[in-house]
C-alpha cells in the first residue's frame, strides 16, 4: 500500500466511524482525532460540510493536502500555535467569506472562519451541552461564565431556563444573542453581563442572587481588563469557591478545563479544595469521537 493510500485510508476510516453521529440534527463534529486515528497532531472538524484541518506543525503534510483537495469540500487550515492565534486560512474548495449556521443535536450555532482562532463553538463540549439542556426546566436559572458565544446558554434556554451569560467581550455577547435568535429564543428574555467573572460572582453573592446551574469553563490563561491574571492551575479553586456562594440549594456546577498541565486527579483535587465537603462530584467522559488525547476534564458537581 502506498503512503498516499495509507493516509487516505486513515482519514476515510475515521470519517466512516463517525458517520452515525452525523445526521439531520448534527452537522458539526470532530471527524479525525490525531493519534487516536493514527496520525499524530492532525485534527479534522466539519461545520455544515465546511472542513477545518488543524495541525501543530506549520507545514501541512503533502499527502494530507492531497486528500483534502480530492475531497471536494470547502477546507480551511488552522495552525495550533499557542502564541500566534490567527484565523484559519482557506486551503481549497469553495471559500466561505461570511458567517453561517451549523447544527449540533438540533441546535443552531453561528460559525465564522474570520473571527480569530476559534470558530464559534468548542465541539468537545457536545455531550456536556446535552447534559445542561436536560438538567434545565421551566423556572430554573443558569449562569454561564466565561461564556464565549453562549452555546451553554442557548442549550439551557432551550431546556426552559432563564440564562445569564457572562463574558469580558462584548462581540462575543452579541454573538451569543445571535445564537439565541438562530434558535427562536428572544435574547431580551435573558441576561447578558460584560466583565470579569470573579467580579460578577462576588457581586451576585453580595446581592444574594442564586442560580440553579453554573457553568465554569474558563480559558487556561486570561487577563482581565485591569490586568489581573487568571491561571487554571493556580486559581480554579478560588473560582469554584466563589461559584458555590451563588448556587441555589440542590443546584449544580459544570466545571471543566482543557488545561494539559493538570491531570484528571490534579483537577479533581483542585476543585475539591473550593467545595464544601458535602458536595458530590462526578467525572464526565469526553464525547466518543475523541479517540486520542483525553485532555478535556469535566466534573458535574451537586451542591
């Protein structure tokens, strides 16, 4: 078997294995997961039939390029460089110059290849979004911190909750509102807060404001508008502690991180440091299509 057919075989096999997850309700999914599909540091995702190939190498393997060009798909290439966060570049096929909608579990999300390093949704949280929607019902409230484009807020609202979406970035809050509108949800029936999560959690606690569910999925490193630094491995326990002060009786917290410096057990211990002893913590697996590195750590915490 030639090297080319070997590469093609790996991609075809990986994509075929995931076909059962692609249907009328889902057209956004990870199709190829690096070492889990026998090709290290190479990842392929589809967004409504537009593909994004991601590599840790600044050079794209010629055989991978040939496979992508032969696919007939609209393909963009993203370099996984932690220091240089840039838009994915158009590689082949039809160019997608504007925002468009992709669907996951029947929910619409606005996707853009011209809005920086991330395309609008983190696909590795697919199962967690379903869990959040199932946990919500009419009259419940959700606080979505570090909300990015508000995907968890959309799912909670579809579950019947009144949501509060919190992020430092006004453009992302506006994007979250558009995601709600794309699912026939009226954003004016929900709350949007611009600012630092630590500041708002302290404010909510002082006001006595409680939430039935809280999402904590911070970036591994961030700096607020006053220059204060947040690092997951140093400050997550403080984040958890503040969140518990805003949690309603019988409420829950979804705590997650993709920080590779922390092992599953390290993250669990860090989270427990910020929790009361009575809290019950359950580890959640990554979605089944992530066959490579199990980097996303998610904990479901019941108060």
